C-alpha cells in the first residue's frame, strides 16, 4: 500500500497529539477502566453509560485526532473523521433508545473479550514499547487503533448481541488501520485484524439473528 506520508511523519502526528492533549489521554484510559468496572459490577441502569462512553471515544477520535491532527499529513482523514463521528452518533442512538446489557459469562465470547481488553489496555502499549514506539511517539488509548480493539471487545459482551450496523465502521477501520499501520512498522496494530476476525466469527457463528436498526 502506497501511503501519502512517511513513518516519521506518522509518528510525529502521535507526538504532537500526545503533547497537546496531555493529560486527557489518561482520562480516556480511566474511562476505559470505568467501562469494564460498570460491565462487571454495575447495575442495568449504570450500563446505559457504556454506549455513551464509547460514543465519547469515537467522537473524540473523529474530531480531535483525525480532523485535528491526522489530516495534516493525510487529507482522507477528514473522511475518517466524519465516519468516526457518525459511529459516535450511532452509539448515542443505541444507548439512548435501547437498553443494552453487558455481561461477563463463562463462554467463548467473554473469554475472547477479556483477552482483547487486556491486549488493548496493557499489551498494546507494551508491544509498541518493544517495537520502539515509546511515548509520546506512540498511539495512546483514545487513538483509533487501540480504541477500536477495545470497542470490538466490548461488543462481544452485549446481551443480546449488538445490531450489526454498529460494527461496520469499526470493522472497516480494523482493515484500513491494520494495512496502513503495519506497513509502517506499527506492529502492535496486528491486534486490529485479530479483533476484527474474532468478533466477526463469534458474531455470525455464535449468536441470535441481528437486531433491526
């Protein structure tokens, strides 16, 4: 894949983003931890917050990262930004109109979800460290790739399973983000394609019929 920017330019975007928004990326990480706590111990009413938190992540990535920073080296980022904002709106619609239930169970979906959550929050940055992508030249949580892995992991915990339209943009980004970042040596993004494959397989092979829009 021929990209309109170099590896150095790509890492510099992370550098500028991380320096400029600090310490907000810490808050985004804490929101991710809060999401897991709500799923594990929260009441059904508290779980209404999960889609709203996911909406916050995706709207943030669309406006701040894609449009605010990534667009400086890739004009297609404006399109990415609009898609991410749209995904955030989808989450708001789902969270406010539906009453989703998220739960950890003793099944393959939950086990896979836990592994992906651990990867997104812990092993993603560790893999980046060993690949030479140290802060601030690293994709912190709240940037598209680790947050997409986290999102797909949360999807696996929904009861009943989510409407398929909610997964289209995250799955598309998994393919786009993986193909671009991996060609630039961002090897931690291998988790994108793994999470997309795992989610897709479990969605279609282990669940009820999709809910209507």
